[in-house]
């Protein structure tokens, strides 16, 4: 099926072009300073437990990026099976590539800086992050993969987009990357990790923009989906807030109030797109690019 003029001029195709322009390689990030600093952080801040907090935070990113890499393919397949547009298909190919790179970055970081096996990240997956990042995301995307009825397929696609791009990426991932980057930049710590956070957050601005455009279109066409969008957020909001509170240490590395406010603002923006609000502004959503 050829690309249509509308698809070539769409927001999705613009995001695809931007993804190509802003490609990066996790192998190019210099981690030499991080290795030396990590040793000092572990030694110099036992009371503040900064090393523990950094390891926990990075473990959740590791687990989250692995999960979203594994669960994006059903969304790609649904778009193809449902005929939702080649422009959307093209963009999701770039997103799948980027999610795999994000996971590669954390695999590399654990091996070269933390010098521990990535399997140790599972120790930090308490019930709230396990549900929102892994179990519930796997459930909805697996259900999407198995759905054949065209009407049910589109409804399930809307639910999956809300959970994947709205909850996991907008509310949790971008919130975490903003908070973690700011905390490390303020202290001048771990420049390689800071750079990874910056580049991943930049990519995820496009992913969230894709999701917001999708959900705005879907709910404009099918207003009955709005209740599902709201129900998905309401179900996962306690898990998101509980995950943020995982970092409520006596000496917190990140500003929990700022993170909570950022997560709720992301929720309000994405939910508004799915509840009949105005179409999202691409430039505003991808300002970090």
C-alpha cells in the first residue's frame, strides 16, 4: 500500500523524520569518569545512602526499558493489522529501535560502571513498579497481540497506547529522567549517566507525542474510548505515586515533591488529549530535542 499525501504530511511522519535526524549510539557515551566517581560515591556518602538510591533508580530504568522494548511489537502489529496508517508504522519502527538502545545503555552501564549483573535489578522491583512497568503492561499488550476482532482491536489499542505512552513513558519514565538528571547535574556526578538520561528523555518526548496524537485521534473518532483512557490512568496512578515514594529516604537524592508534581502534570496533559482536549503541540512536546 503506497503512502498517502496525508500520511506524508502528518505529525507521525514528522516524528519519524526527527527520530532519524537525532539518532545516537549508546556505545559512544564516555563512562570513564563515571567509573571513578561511582567508587567515591559509595565510599563518601554512607549516611545519605546515595549509592543505594542511584542503584535503585537506575535498576528501575533498566527494568522499565527492558519491558517497553519487549512490549512495543504488539502495538506495531496492531497498526498494521488494523490499517491505522503507514506513517504510524514508520514511527513505531524508530521507537522500537530507540527502546532497544535505551536498554542497551543501561546494560552497558551496569556492566562497566556498577560492575554488577543486570539480574540484580530485580531486587528493586517492589509491587508498584512491577505492576505498572512490567506485569500490567505485558497483560494489555499481550491482549492486543491476541485480539482479532477489528472493533475490539482498536479499543484495546487505545488502552495499550494510554498505558504505554501515557502512564509508563509520560508519567514515570520522563518524570524519573528529569529528576535523576537534575539531581546528578546539581552535584556534578556521573556525567555519562547524565548524558544517557538526557538522550533517552529526548527520545521519549517523541514517543509521548506519538501517543498523545494517537489517543486524541482515537477518542475523537470513538468518544466511548474516553472512559477507558480515564480508567487506565486511575488504575495506575497509585502505582506511579508509590513508585516515586520508593525514593523517600532520610536524605533523598531527588526532589520528591517536584517529581510528584511533574508526574501529575504529565498525566493531566496526556489525559486531556484523550478526553476531548485540543490536539497536542508537537513543538512543545519535543522541546527537549
